[in-house]
């Protein structure tokens, strides 16, 4: 075995040298993109995160803003009436509908109120016009709703507290 | 600067550091490749591809086996390229697609000198011919151990084999080589 190792030792140790190739390869590598590429700022993830943040912010703003408005309206109604009345909210909506705004819901306030057990309906005259009146009884409070003849516009509400 | 500093600076795209690193390894790699292929043109192409891969993959290199890690890593790339050349033979191609670099191809006098020297280096020719009859893994071990004089630990890193396996393979490879060379006059004269 030692003899074979001896053979290896006898191989010419002189190194081969191709100076032109060495210089050419070195220049090629040093001028390659690796050393010349600039760090390009990648805007994509930044844009994506900014866009996403904007969506979140707008969604939160809309959500809380809407919620506040509802709370304030409900609070005011409760204070004004002294009772918690879902009908009042509905009537407010209907009042606003007397302008140019079309009524969105197919079931009108009139339909909702008349379907209740504690409601009485009759015809009457208000402001020299024929009207439909609904009287809703809640505890000791009676609320009178005056609708137009077609029952789609709330003209007036009256709250009568029987305790007083 | 030591190897570690040169490698780390090269990773950070320091041209001077890479230039120094290249100078340290170019001669080693081209001589290793030349002894394995005995073909000066392919030795140039394999060396070029090796250094190109070094540059492309430098950012992934890690010091897993201490100071010798880089030495093992660069020899590993070169060995893979050599083995690819043996598989593809004439279809092995230079990866550098740059006309200016390709035009550098002819280094007449230098190449002639090397070829002449090779003709006179009968020990290299006989050993190379005999080694080529061994299994590919034995060929790698013989060259890395006896021509490049790398340690078993370094070879184990290059070939992804544990050190004991490399030692066993090395012993078997030498025995096979002895059998192959038995009828060779050169070897008989040594006995």
C-alpha cells in the first residue's frame, strides 16, 4: 500500500497556471451582477400593507361612526319620551321618508303597528284631511300615530301618559 | 485577512475580499480539476463554472465545520462539477454566456506548456488511468486524499459521508488500485 502512496508522491507537484484564464475569469466575476446589483427597495409589500391598513381604518371608522349615531338617536328618543319605544325610532324613519326619500322597506310602519295586539285602528280627520289613526298601548302610555290615507306617510305622533 | 474574514466580506459584496479569495483558490481548483480530467479546455470550463457557482451560492454558505468549512465547500462544488463532466462528457458546457469571456478561450503557449508537461508526467498518467477504473466515490477519495492532500475530515464534508466511512473507502480504493496496477511495469518496479 505504501508503494502506491509513494507513486502519488512522485507525481509532478508543479502547479499548472493559465494566467489569461485566471485574469479573465476574475474580471468576469468581479464585474458580474453580484457585485453591481443595487439594493432595490421593494415597494410591493409596503403598498399592500398600507392599502390593507387603510381598509381596516375606514371599516373601523364607518362601523363606530354608525354605531355612535344610532346610540345618540336612541338616547335622545329615550330622554324625550321617557320610555323605551321601538315604535318611536321607526316613526322617526318614516317622518324622514315624507321628504323625497323613498320608503325602502316593503313592510311599512303602519303594517308593523297594526299587526300588534295592543293596537287599535280607526279613521279620522287631521288638518282637514282624511287620516288613518293607530293607537298603541304600552303600559300606561298610549301613542297615537296619524298616517295619510294611503298609510305610507306618518303625519304626526302623540304620546299620552295616563299616569299623569 | 484570514479565510473567514474574506468569505464574510465577499458575502457583503466586497470586491477586494472576493478578489483575494479567488486568488487563494483558483490555482488549487484548476489543478485539482486538471488532474481529474487531464483536459485543459474542460479544466478551464469546470473551474469557471465552479467559481460562478461559488458566487451564486455564497450567501447560503455556513461555517458548519469550523475554519475548514469554506475549503470543503469549494472542493465540494468543484467535485460535483467534475462528476457532472464525467456524466455528460462532450456535452458539458460552460455556464458563462458572455462573448467577451468566451473569446479569452485560447491561451496557446501556456496550454502547450502544460500539455508537454503532462506527457512527461508518467506517474500522473498511470495513476489517473488506474483511478478512472474505480467506482466514482473511490475516484473522488483518491484525488482528494492523495493529490489534494486533504484530511479525512475535510473529505467527509465534501462527500457527505462520515469520516469512518471515508477511511474505509480510502483503504478499499487503495487495495483496488493496487490490483489494477499489479501488471503495470511502473508499479512492479516499485516493489
